C-alpha cells in the first residue's frame, strides 16, 4: 500500500486532466487517515442525495415515526422522470417502506425517492443532516420539482467532506444503529445503477469481486447535465476499508453518456484509492 501523501498526489494527478471542477475526500477506516481535495466546496449532488434520504428514513424508523415494514403507495404526486421504473407504472402500486428505499438506491428510482422524502419530510431530512454535523448537505426540493428548472444546484447540494463523513458514519455503525447500518450497507451493496467509483474494479460476470464476503463496495452515484457526475462509496477488502466521495461538474468534453469524461475520472479516482488502500 502507498502512503496518504502518495495517494493524494495520485488523485491530484488523475484529476488534473479533468476539464471541469472536481472535489474528493477519502477516509481510511482502519488508520483514520483522511485525504481531502477541496472537500468543503459546495457541489451539486444529483442522485447521490439519495444516501442522506436513506439515512434520514432509517433514523425516522429508529425514532418510531414510521416502520420499514409499513405499506406505502406510489401515487401520481410522486411521479418523476429520469431513472427508475415506477414512473412507467400505474399509480396505486403498494410496497413496504423498505422496498421503496431499495428502489431508491438499487436502481436510483426517482419516484421511489419522492415516496421516501414524503414519508420523512424534506425539512426533517435536512435537520437530520444538521444533527450529524453535515452542514453543507441540503435537499432543496422534491425530485422533479419544476422550480429548479435544469439548475442542479437548486435541487440538492453537498460536499465531498460531508458525503465522506456520512459514509464513514454508516460504515462505523454510527449513522443509526448497528442493525440499521448493516441493512443500509446491504442495500447499497446491491446497486446496479450509477456505480461510478467502482467501475474499474475487477468485477466478475456476476457483478461481484472475488470472495464477496470480504471484498465488496456499498455505493451510490449520480449524474446530471453540465457534466455533473458524483460518487460515494464504502470499499471493503481483506486488506483495507475506506469511505470515499467524489464530485465533478462542468467537464463536458467528449461523450455525454455513461462513458463521459466525468464518469471516467470518478472511476479512475476510485480505482486509485482501491489500489492504494485495499
């Protein structure tokens, strides 16, 4: 493994080729060493905001405000274009609260996210982030609200430092209870959409790392126009364990799909950290 100074240098080298703005934060969960690159800069989150929503949902369940086994209904008011499957279904579909959380994370379902937001309350989600000391993280509106137009900074914002800290709390079972944290990790390990930070890891055809009991990634990412690409993940292997968050904005050279400039940079940064710490 390389030292923290060498890893920071490697991350900076990779990011130097990016045509937009990028920020990053890494916490080695074994040594406690923290690496920060502009980690306090306020950045648009895109779908990475769904991790704070998930944490707020589980804390609401802990506090008895709802139960994960409660039934909830997809309604027209939850409709949102973009990622997910509920937008294509007829309103009236019922599921458990936990199932809505699963859809929100695993396939980044926007309508399911609105269901979760409404269950907890937008203000309560932001209050929860404040209670956790994450004062740069704000959900500004429900997904699909037309007031923001196409300005992602009017939708939700955070920082690499905040998001890395939140992931660290989850990994250390400090965001909620140990049982709830393990369940959130279980859900995030099943992500099959916007897995950007781990995209260069040596996955098998079953979307698993060798020895998945020890080698795994619990992850969420996001994307939007103007080159916005985000990634937050907890990486675990036999050798290492770390949390990482990366935000990119404004890099619009080349392609604009899943292989866009920002996606490639986020993936390269994740691979560099994995190689160094795991």
